[in-house]
């Protein structure tokens, strides 16, 4: 059985590769167009997997609340990607990616405030160190 942290590490690895590929790919291309191309690839990729696994059959059973939050999440993702690709056009990937990861303290804060997740001292120190590391990359 694979645990959540395996997929989290896999996500981090793919995110790192994404930053490098996107930095090269966005060169000389409008950032919005680059984001649109990326989105189409993800759309085809994700739907292909969902259809192959038969997960599309669950669509009719999704609640309005679930659909609303997934749509809002998609909007937030799209806005994040648009900003990320523009940042990559304007700055070095080695600086953009760490600053992009400042979403971490916001995620922890929102999880605490909205989802009642606990923030331990270890989590707080770890997040603080990651924030300090991201800020040290500025110059």
C-alpha cells in the first residue's frame, strides 16, 4: 500500500520538472497562450486516465457542493498557473519556484482556520524554515 507522502514526494518531483520545462517552453510565447496549451494537455491527460479507470461513472452522483468547490479550485488553479507562467517569463526559475512555494504558509493557515487542522510546534517551525529559505532566494 502506498501512503500519501509517496504521492506528495512524487508531486514535488514533477513540480520541479514542470518549472524547468515551463521556463524553456514559455520563452518567446505569450504566457497566457502557454498556460492554455498546458491546460489542454492536462485536460486530455486527466480525462483519459479517468475514462480508462471508469471513474467518469461517478459524475452523476457528485453533489452540487462538490462540483462548486471543484470548479472554484479549478479557477484558483488557472489563476495560479497564469501568474506562475508570467513570473517564469520575467524571472529565473530558481527564484520563481521557491517564491511560488510560499503558498505553503497560506495553506497551513487556511487549513487551520477553515478545516480545523491542528498546527503543532514542529509544523510551525518547519513552515517557518521553509519560508525563510524561500525568502533567502530573493537575492
